[in-house]
């Protein structure tokens, strides 16, 4: 029983930490899965949505943990403990989706890509990487 | 070799890929026998559908610039321009040159640009292999 409680609490904490650090570890030009120009990475909408997302996740995590404790206190059923983790994952997805939706709407309304070109560059590994770039064999030039 | 795709361009992505590979061959970056990246790998790197890369490779194969093989994948091949290619290419060049003249460029400017572009080919030599 103690193991189940510890495992469930640890898992909930891990999910909560992951959800909270997610905006920091993803690319700043793809906040919440929305591709934005580099100069819009610090746009007020993005900053506000990141803050709201973190608050939502944090409050939801505390509520999910509290509900888990209450359910366990009432039923005494350890099998119900992982339920709070599942609820937290669901809420995480919901918070992410809401932030994604808001930023996407702001991007469309503000015409963030108007006058800009979106391009992708890929190093194929075929032939020299670039003239003068220190790739393989550059030292022999 | 670095390939670029302009997502905002009116030129289809497969055409952009095809054009850059042709230029790499003309530049000497890709020589006979040079392997091209696998279609799925290139598509994944660009975040595009692999059918788009497939279409570019298929176009290059039809034009005799690459060979597609199950074992070796896409490989640059040597090719000799046949008379039909010469006629078709001349027609396209005629349109391109006509655009320059129609826009008011002088014949000398057009010729100088053609010379400059031609001279730029072959300046990038492939790396020496040990």
C-alpha cells in the first residue's frame, strides 16, 4: 500500500514537473506546437499563454492530487490512486490545447507571417556541407 | 550539400528539390555515383510528405539524371543529352531569355548573366576522399 502511494505520488510529481517545464524545453519558435516567426517568439500572447498554461497545470495538479487523496481516504482503494495521474495527463493535454488554440488564433489574426518567407534547410550529408565550412576534410584545403 | 525549401514559394516543393539537385550536379557537388539521401529520411528532415521527395526523385529519374535502385537507393548517373532534350531545353531557354528582353535587359546584360551563371558551375569541387 505504501509502495502504491509513493509510486503514484512520484508519478504525479514527475508528470507535473514535465508539464511545467515543457514550454522551456521546446523550441521558442514553436510554442505549444504553433510555428511562429523568431521575432514573435516573445510576443505578449505567447508569454501570457505560457503563464496561463503553467498556472492551469499547477492548479490542476494540486486539485488532481487532492482528489486522489480524498478518493483514497473515502474508499481506501489503492488501485484508484493512479487515476489522479491519468486525470493530470488529460488536464495537461487540455491546457496545452487551449494555449495552442489561443496562439494559433493570435497568429492568424495578427498575420504574423505576412511579408515573411518560411523556409527549411537540411544538410543532406551528400558532398561538401558548404564552401569554407569546417566539415569533413576542411583542414586539407 | 544543403537543400533549402521555401514554404512560401509558388514553386512546388518537389520542383524546388529537383532544381537544387540539378544545380548540385552542374556545380560538381554531386558527381556520377553520388548517393542521394533516402526519400523517407529527407522527407522526415524537412517535415514534408515522403511522396513529395519521391516525386522529385522520379522526375530526376525520368530525366536520366539519377538511378533508383532498391539496394543502393537514389544515385547520380552520367547522362548524355539527346536531340529531343536539346530542342525542349532550347524552347525553355527561349522563354527565359524572352522574359529578360521583354523586361528591358540588353542583349549584352543577358549574355553577361548567362556567362556568369555558366562560370559559376563547376567551381564547387567534391571533397577529396582519403
